[in-house]
C-alpha cells in the first residue's frame, strides 16, 4: 500500500473549503480574503500592509493589490501614521464595517454547517490531529 500524501490531502481540502467559502461570501459581495482583512481591521486599529500580509499568510505584493481593490471599493483607507510619517496604516471604513457584519454572519453559518457535517467525536479528533501535526512542524 502506498503511503498517504497528507500534504496533498490537506491542500485539496483547504482549496475546496476556501472555494466554497468564497462562493458563500460572494453572495454578500466580497471574497474570503477581503473578509479576513476586514476581520483583522474590525477593531478599528490601523495596521501596516506588511503586518496584515504576515497575519494572513499572504505575500506583501498580493496583499497590496488586495488593499488597492478594497480602497477603490471604499472598504478600507490608507492613512499616514501620526507617530511615523514614513509608515502608512490601513483602517476599515464605515462601509467596510457594515460589509464585515454581513460577511461575518455568512461565514459563521458556513463554519457551523461545516462543523455539523462531523459528529462531535470526529470534530474533536480532527482538531487534535491537525493541532498535533502543526505542532510537529514547529
């Protein structure tokens, strides 16, 4: 019997789940990536693009393009840092906060449905296995 390619299985699961979450969130008018950025900014504290990219495991040029699109849509704004004029922070706008609320409700429904597709024992087991696997990589 050939060994199981765990990386491939995890990548396939991640891609399928992300694609489905994108589909669900697109019904409200945004992508999962945009929702994740809005989530990070929802505390209304500004963050540099590099920090957002790191927190969301995206490369900085991709994050910059995403932020550009979100600025154009009025979801976020760039503001020069009061404490360091060389630094630009990204802040959520009022429009972004409203959209974030709608997206969060949809995402919560999606995650709840996903969790309900497993029984309680399976959910705990999957969580433990994934936690163990990621701890082995540190």
